């Protein structure tokens, strides 16, 4: 981590040198900043904050500022006891300024800081900006503000993050911490992914088995390696507290209840919801499951009842119904479903999903809510409500929505999928192997000028998604979110002409200092994602992240289920094969390879048959080492017997033949079955021992 942090610091210094000599340390970057003449404004302990009498929204913003400033700077601000003109900080309502529903103005000068806005949200965001100004130098104690005037308002109304609490559970305290960090970045929508194949996390009192059964699955305790019951659920009381906590910070929570696919946990709890029997033994797998709801009127009634309780918990205008990756094989094989398609006069299974979603959308509309779902909901047509919108994870899906005149939130894979690694360094948390760097995220444009103006008008926002299949801990989630969430906040808030990568990079040290002051984690990867340090001597020890993968079909950086196994491990699950590049076989006489086995717990359907297994020649198999290609006779064969009966990491070693020059070494396993899957942790070349 120290090496990664040093690389980050060096990269930021280089970028900062290219930035403007004067950079305002406020993220996201404001719309307009004007330097004013006159004296600076000193803010010290005991400084007064004035709010209009009886203005609860202004008082809440002032209290938030007081709390943040004390925790991060040690300055104790206090409510004004006298007239506002004598207070050091003043919150003011002004409906005349062209600030919009979330904009604000901040003026520092003549011994006072004034925050002006029409709305509660505007006053809140003005308070957040002032906090950032007060903490720009990373110090403690009194702060001094240069005289300036800021006018600011957001580019998009929907500035979001998705938190996947279904694949892995996060505590209410962590959810609230994430909401706080979002609010300080002026992000205002949390799409909360509460149900999926792996778990149903939201309490529905009418159907207690949804959480009593669906929220739990078999797991492994990382510390002891013993089998355990993994899971958790949010009670309705907890959800109400979290929703209120978010509302106080001007964050709207959009609940996501997946249907008709991604529904294994619901079907395990209530088997009558499914078309085919469900397998509880697969609930801890990752991927796209075949489980799908029975599209009957009984199921729709069940989901209507679920959504009635959901709407009572989440007062915002949006309800997300998922709709993505609904595998329809079970529908095709069901005579009852086929009869229903015929009875309804529908063309096929895609049209049936369209009918199902339209029926749910009508129910939501009758209760004053707007349906939103993944762009898959557009595939089957159907009479969706006119105001139904999509969260678009496909570029083509966004185009389809915009051409149809529907509102869309841009959340496209891969750039806005924060389960991708932020760099190629060995210290990165587990996730998808392809790198999506901080610079990649910052450079993303959700509404390119090439789109017709009438289509751009339907892009209501942008969202990054924290899918947690491969993030087992809250710490992992925090590192995968930040600092990339800071970047997506600027994409969502700041006018395109005001964005500047070098200026953003120059502000990163202040951002990380604020995190440190509040005890918050953020990833230390280099902003360009190039964290890989691979020695060129052809003899050094390389981790799996420093090796090359032979292919990139489904490449993952996987966590091991047991702490004793170390990790993470970089592997293409469709072709477990690694390359040690340019090995000096003129000097090396021995190869030492650390190996372990990971569960092959991936729902990949028919693609599993495409994985080629090399037959072993011994009962426990072998690790084959080949030079200059992955075919032909191995130059070394390392029996897996020493590693085959343990749960930790085993160091295998074998002799290498004398070969002049540099050679790429290909490492593959022989095995009879996919599960468990052998992986390489590291490779080291050296003299004979």
C-alpha cells in the first residue's frame, strides 16, 4: 500500500504542476468563481452562524456545517445570538437569483461569508462548499478564506450511486456513511439494490419468509474456514431511519426490487413464485441465474403487495423494478407460460416480460410513483406508463430510450461499473479485472454533443454502480467507490466547459486529507490506472496481477473465501492460464509457484461447456509450464498432490531446463472438473535449491 500511495502522490504532483497556479479546492468544481478585492475572512472557534428566524432548512444546513467543521477542522462554530449582520457566516433565502432548485451563491468578504439560495438543497450545498473551503489546506484550527464569489448549480438532476446490498450485506451504519460521503460530493440519488438471486434484504411484513429464508445463504467464515450462515436484512424501522438520514442530506433513495429475473432468493422463500424448482445450493454463486418469476396474476398480486410496503418506506417519486438479464428458458419450457402467452396474444417471451413490467408500472402509476428499470425493460415493448424511465447500462439501451422520448439515467458498463479494478496494481481490492481508472471516469461524457438536442434533454442524470459480487467487506466497497465517486460527482454536477482533469487532479490531495480527518478510506491507485510495477530482470517474483492472462474472456480479480488463502487472484475463469513474460531461462534453474483452489461458483449457463479441461496424468493433477506458447511439451511439470488436500496456499517448485535467452512461460493446470478451480498466486524464478 505504501508503494501505491507513493505512486499516487507522484502522479498527482505531476498533474498538479500542469494545473492553474490558483485552484479552488472545491469538488465538484463550481460553475463560476470570481476573486474579489478586500480583506480575507477569518473563521475561528466561536464564530457565529446566522439563519433566518424559523427557517428549519437553513438551520439544518448550518448545523451540518457546524458538525462537519468541528469533526474535520476542530473549529466549534455556534448559532448566532445577535443580528445577522454581525455574524461571521450567514444563510439567506433569495428567490430572485437564477440558481435553480439546487443552486446557491457563496460570497466571502468584508468579514463575513454569505450563503444564498432559494431552496433547502441549495443552502445545504452552499454549506458543503463552505466546508470544503475551510478544509482546503488540510489543517486544524482557525481558517482564512480569500474574498471571492461563487455561483453554482448542477448540470444534472439525478447524480447517483448504486449500492448493491443483495450480493453482500452492509450494515446500516455503513450505508449512512456512504450517504454522508455522497452528500459532501453533491450526489443526490442512492439506488439501493435490495433484492437479487443471492439475497432479499428488505423486510416485507406480509411475507416474512422473504427475509427469514431469502436473506441467508451458506458461506465460509474467512477467519476459521468453517461453513457458516451468511446474510442479513434491513428491518422496516432501520430502513425508515436510513431514508430519513438521507433526506436530511438531500439524498433520495430509490429502492430496487428485481423482477422477473434475478429472483432466486424470492423463489426459495416462496416456491410458488417460480416456474421451475429452485436450487438453494447455488444461492452463493455469481453470474446470471436461470431463476425467473412465474408471470401469473398470482405473482403480480404478490409483487403488488410487496411494492405497497416498499412505497410506504420510500417516499421518493421513483421505484426501480430491475428487469435486466431475465433468462427465459424456464418460460419457454413451461406449457402453462406458453398458454398464457397465447391467451394474451403476445408474440414471444420478450413480449411477455413487457406485459409483466407494464402491469407493474400501471400499479405504481396508480399510486403516484414513476417506474424506472434497467434498459432491458424496453426490449419486449409493452404498454409502459408514458413517464417510465430507464437506467441505461448499455449504450444501445440508452439510444433506444432517447429515441422513444423516454427519460434515461446513464450508467453504462464498463466505465460506470465500479466493480472494475481502479488500477492493475497488486494491492487493488477484488473485482472485475479490466481497469476503469479515476481518469477514465472523469473523462466520461454522458450526454455527448453529437446527440440531437431533443434527445439530450431526456438524459436526466448519470450514475455509477457499486456491484458487490466480489466485494465481501465494507472496506472493499469504500475503496472501489472512492475516489472514483468524486470524479462521477464532477461529471454529474459541473458544466462540461468547466471540467479540467489537471485541475481535478490538483484537488485530490485536499480530498484525501478530508477523508483522513474523518477516518474514511479511499483507494490509493494512480489516477491513470497504471500501478503495475513489473521488474524487467526476468527472474523476479511476480504476483498473479503482474503476470499476463492468456485471454480476457471473463477475467476477474477474485477474493479467496479463507484468510489463509491470501489473494486476491487474477484469473480468466473461462481459461485459467497465465504468462510469465520474458523469463531469463539462461539464469533460472528453478521455478516456484504459489497455488490455491477457489470455488468455481459462477452461473454462466451453457458457456461452462466451453471451458476446456486438460486431463491429468496423476490422481491430483499437475501444473504444466511451457515456453513460448501454451501448446506442445511442457518444460516443467509440477505435481499438485502437495496442494490438493489443504485449504491454504502451497508453494510448488520444480527444475527448469537450461535455455538461452528470454522466453514467455505459459502456466496451465490439468484437472478433471471445474470446481474447485486452481489459481496461481505468484511465480518466482531463481537458482536451484
